[in-house]
C-alpha cells in the first residue's frame, strides 16, 4: 500500500442502538486497493460498510476516512456507494442518463443547473461501464446486470476516490457477471480503489488484490488472495463456512482458478 490510507480503523466497533455487531476491528485500505470483504451472513460485513457510510452507529475505537475522523468527515462524495438491491423502480420513468446524472447532485447547490463539467462527468461514467450507447433508453428496460452497471455509473459520476459495493454480482447471470468483472477490472486499472462485499469471489478473481474475512463481528483474515489460499490448504471440508477462494495457477503468478474452501473455525486468526 502506498499513499495515505483512504480507510483507517483501529479497534473500531459499529452496531445499532448500543448493540455491537462489529467489535474491535483494525483495518486499513490504501489508494488503488481492491478489497473483497467476505463472511457468512451475520458476520458483520454489511454493518461495517454501513458504519463507514454513517448508516450504523460508531460505538468505539478510531475510524478515519481520508485522514479525517469519522465524526468530522463531511466530504461524502469521495465515497461512491452501490447498494445490493439493484433493481430500479418501474414506477418512475427515467433514462439511463437521467439516473446517472443523479450522482452529480451532491456536488452542487440544489438551485444550480447542470454544467458542461457535469455533463462530461456523466459521459465518462457511462463510458466506464459501457452504457454510453444506451443512455437514452428507459432504465427499466435493461437487464438486472445492466441496471447494476447504471448504479455503478451513478456512483462514479461524482468522481469518488473509493467505490463501495454491496454484492455487485448478486442475482446477476453468468454472462453479465463477466461483463461486470470486466468493468470493475477496467476501473481497477485506472487506479479506482474498491471495497466489495461479496459471496461470489469467482467472478472477481482477476480484480481483487486483497481479501478480508469477517466472522462474528471480527476480522479473522486479512491478506492477499494467494496468502488466503495458502492459509486454508489442508482444511478438510466440513461444517464450517465456505467461500469461493482464488487459487494461483502453477504456471502464472496471477489468479486463474477458483475452488471452494472452508473458513477456519471461529476465533482462529491468521497472521
């Protein structure tokens, strides 16, 4: 990791109504990193992400975003968020471009109209997700995978330094998963940092540079995909939580295959 951290957590805790769901997490993400956040349902990964977005309560520890304590952080457009539920409402008619233009609204006063800079940013966001040729179409006419790309473009339109995505490939067919992976890979190639909550690591095997695993509200692994595979070699399949894990090909330093491996027993930590 080079450059000042985008996210810095030190013994951080998050939850709801004083109930700690995430407790004592220490985690740092730097510029350009693409981090996959894994964990079984109820492990705390969504609560952690919501905490960074100010949507769950910060109950302890230190949390800095771009070097600013969470409680004083106001530059929200620096974080682009793509929610898990990707289906856009059929009750409101809007074109692809109109949805993406919404991403520019936090950057200007409500009374000011859009500018050439706004239009150019929307163009760039549509180009980044490969939907410039569909910009005048009704967004509800698109497939689920295409709608997910529209929401990524909406987040990109604000020019964020960090893109946070919750299950970007959930409910998306294999063909559109491949397209999404290509889009995210292109963004990674441009230096876009991403924090991706996912259960489907296979689709993102060539994009992710780091894996963080959570269980029971704690981080129980934080390292490279290759280190994750090495740390789980030899585990027998059993009743533990399973994740799709990238495996390095013997003839290539990169990741070229995916196998299912169990997570270690709860409470086991890896250095």
